[in-house]
C-alpha cells in the first residue's frame, strides 16, 4: 500500500459519525411505520451515545421530537437533523463513500444511485449528497463520480488497499453496462485508490433486491481476517452456492501472500413474509466507535452464535443486539440503513 495517497478507511477505524435516512409514510415502510421507527430509534440511541448522528428526513421537526423523547440531552448534542426529500431509507447505498487523503483530509465520493439497477425510483435519494455538500459547505472535499453507478453496500474495504465486491452486483444489468469486468475493476481501483479488487463469485441471498451486496455475505474485520455467512443445511436453497463461496474464500490470500483467517457466522433460519423468503443475514452488522450493532432475528440459538462470533472478531467492542426482523421486510438490515463517516469528516 502506498501511504502517500488516499485510502478508503476500514469501518473499524475511528469514526466521526453515522448517517441515517429516516423512514416516513410515503415510503414502502408505511404499513409498519411504528415498528420501523422503534428500530431506528434503537440504532439512533446506540450511535449518538458514542459519536455524531446525522439524520436525513423530509419531516425534521417530527423526527427531532421523537429523538428528544428517546435520547438524553448529552446524546441529543450529538444529533444533527437535516430536512430533505427522500424516496427511501438506504443510507448505505445513496450516502457518500468517504476516503481519507494522504494529508488526513476527507474526500467525499458521490456516485450515481439508481435504485439497484433501476428497480425502484431513487431520484430524490440520488440528490441527497449534493444537498448535504451545500449544507455542510464542503465543496472542496467533494468528488463527482455520477457517471458511475456504485452503492456503498456493494464494496468492503480492509483499510489497506484491498476492496471486496461481488460479480453478481457490479456486473448486473442497468448499472454500468456496457463496461466489462476488467474496465470496472480498473475504474474502481482509480476512484477508490485501491491496490486490488477481490471479486466474490458466489453467495447471493434469496430475496435480495441488490443483486448480491458484499455486506450481506462477506465482511473483513481485520487486514487478515474475514467474517462470512456459512450455510450448513444441505436442504437449504443457499447451500451449494455458499459452499462454493466458502471454497473461494479459503483460496484467497492477503497482500502478504497468507491465507485469510475465516470466521463463519451462522445462517438464520428462513424468515418469510407474504410467501417470500427474506434476506436475513448476520453479516449486515454496523461497526461504530466502541461497539457493534448486531442484527438479530428472534432466533435465540443463531442470535447467540452470531453475537459470540462477532465478539471474537471485535473483542474490545460492546455487542449491541437489535432485532432486525422488521428491516428485512424491505430486504435489508442494519448495515444497509447506515453510512459511517471516518473521523476526518466533521459535520
């Protein structure tokens, strides 16, 4: 790794804060708005106790009131609420991807978000970053990549120049075609200032609207260690594909040429809604300063296994379980709802 250039920090590095884009009645959350509001309040409380919280919402006063009722005065001093129109709530995918420059300053990368390959309307969400840039007055930190479709959930960084992604997502239709894999690989390395891109070839979850985001299946947790979802049930529809993914992970090497240490997370028991299997996953956790927000699914044995494994991966952080069953109704989990800023980016 060249230390004289910018880098995409790993999520476990110190953060200034996290962004949430709050659900509202004009989104698909409307039928269960009360339940999802409670989940968002739990996330907000955990974040604001440890770092800053940026909330984007079309209803600023209403959400400020909800937060004030739940959070203490100390936590509320860490909260900033910005009123902007939104289509949905997936901050991971429409938020800035923030690099750390060689001089320690942040670089805010703004990519095109097109609703995961034009599946859903995302015009308002795709404008959020430009609006925040003007509100924060950080034009000099802004870098425009709106000619390239990229979602934050589709990449993972080890903070040392390696980016993990999936072929199923980045090569999916209606994103960056007719670019080839080789062209996309080069462009990613240029924009993210990366040394190499590791393409995961298997592991897409049933019910996943994103075409297989990396943050639902494989997560680096140190420069030489990877957390991943393992399916041990031969009767499960995912079994063969995830065994192939496991084999690929076993064959990967660090930049030093050593095998990665692999930590398997359990596969949740199937969760269905309206006859559809939902993409529940323990890999979709969020790392914040001093803690990890861990999705749980009302499955005591699996939840406990996931919490134990994540505590092994992050021994110096508190594990904060948050029931994420309601988030899976819209095919996501905790990491999908959030986007962290490295400590260099103040807001």
